[in-house]
C-alpha cells in the first residue's frame, strides 16, 4: 500500500474517530460550519432556486414555523406595498405629496413650507429631509417615536434639516409614513391592505405586526414572519412581480424599485463581513431595496436585497434565478453582515456555473 493511500486512510479514520464530518458539497460544508460554531448569529436560512426550495436549516431553537423580527428588512416590503397601491389606483404616482394624505393632523408641528414639496419618492429613496439619521447613529428618531402615543403624528411633526429630495439620510420615519399613506389612500389599515393584496396571494398567513397605542402599524420594522415566508417575498421580486403564475405587482414597479439609485459613500456590506476572497464593491440604495455585487476572482453576481439589523436579509440573485433568506441575532454588530460571507464562501460557489 502506498504512503499516500495510507495517509488518506489515516485521515479518514482519525476524522471518524473524533466525530468529524466530511462534506460532499459547499452546502453541506455550510451546515457543518454552522454546527461547529462558525456562524453563531445565524438562526434561519432558506435557499430557493428555479422556484423550488432546495435548502432549509434552522438553529438556536428556531424552526420553519418560528416568527422572527425582520427589523428594517420590512421597509423593503413597504416598498412593494406602495407599488401595489399605485398599480391599483389608490395612489396616483410617486410624485404625490406626502402631507396631502394627512389633512386631519393639521396644524402640523415644526411646520416648514418645504414640507409641502415632500413626495412619496422622497420617502422611498430616504431623501425626505427630516432631521433624523440612523445610518451612522447621529440622530435615531425611531427611538423617540416609540415613546409617543401617535407615531404618524410624531413623524409628520418632525423638523426638517434639508430640502426634501436633496440628501440621503436613512431613517425609519420614512417607512412609517409610507405605511400611513397606504392606510389613508386605501381606507384600510396597512395590515388589511397587505393581507389582501400581498400576503394572501403569497400564501403567507402567520405573521405579527407592531402597532402604536393608536393602532397604527409600523411599516419600518418590528414585523415578525418566518424565514420561509421571507423567501416567498424574494421570489416575488425575482419573478418581476409574479408569484405562482399570478401577477401581484407590476413588472415596471419591481424594476424601478430595485434599480441602483444612490451610492452609499464608503460603505460595503461585503467589506464589513470581512470576507477574505471577495473584492468589496459599493452598496447602492434603491426604493427601499439595496444592490451590491459579490465579486471574487472566480465570479461576479449582483445581489438585490432587503436588509435588517441583526442579520435579516432577503437576497435575490437574478443571474442564478435564486433567492436566499436569512434571519440572525447579531443586533447592532458588524456580525450582522456575515450572511454576505456565507453567500461568497458557500452559496454562490455551489451554484456558480451549475
């Protein structure tokens, strides 16, 4: 017996004796890596390709039926709901003025004539001009909002810092108002609207909204849903607004909603994930959705995604006809970006050129 074969047999024997597993492919490697503690923040992962669910795994007590806080990934669902409201004629277009939907709140506090020019598009692209900024933690208005009785009133009364449409400042206030606009325009609660026009058509029945004391549901986050159902929302985006052969939202809206609009300066999710084989690329913000390329020496794939604090993601890879949904627990930590490391190390290599 050659020394090489003897060495291989010894390695296999040693691995088996110590309970170590060997993997046949990258997805098996991922499961082993998570079970061995490589990604302690991961709680749910679902991969679907060509419309079929091909990988599903849960950790730390979570299961396929567990509801998980989506955090700000739900802002991207609010973007879809706005598109549906426009498609169905409840809202004329994205140029409609924000304050025209809330006449019952007059007189508004901290009034500034520039508020008259604020549009739905400004909210969608994070250019409302409100004196709030969560991206760098400079002024998190959401925390203050949650101490109030009426969250819509709080948002409308916030002072402006910039002229609407001129500066990108990430804030949950914008998505809260998007939900309020849908409710006022449709004469439904935003939860009833979403249930009728989005969730039921997707077969999503188990979820939980967060409301203010007045009963206004937030469209900015704190919405609980399963990892599997998050994946269905990604399927809708992947298929340009169609799910199981039924048109839910227009193809035009999906394309407009997800195209690259604003380059977020000096920011890359891949870079923060500290992946060792990728070349970091800039992150772009769209209408509540993001774009970023995963680029290595072997492949380059654009990822359209929804993102939430702690590691909540819906990732759509059009070139692979694939959707990946993640839930995690690394709140307020750079580890919330580790799903990008998982994508680059395991998922994209597995499907690349298959």
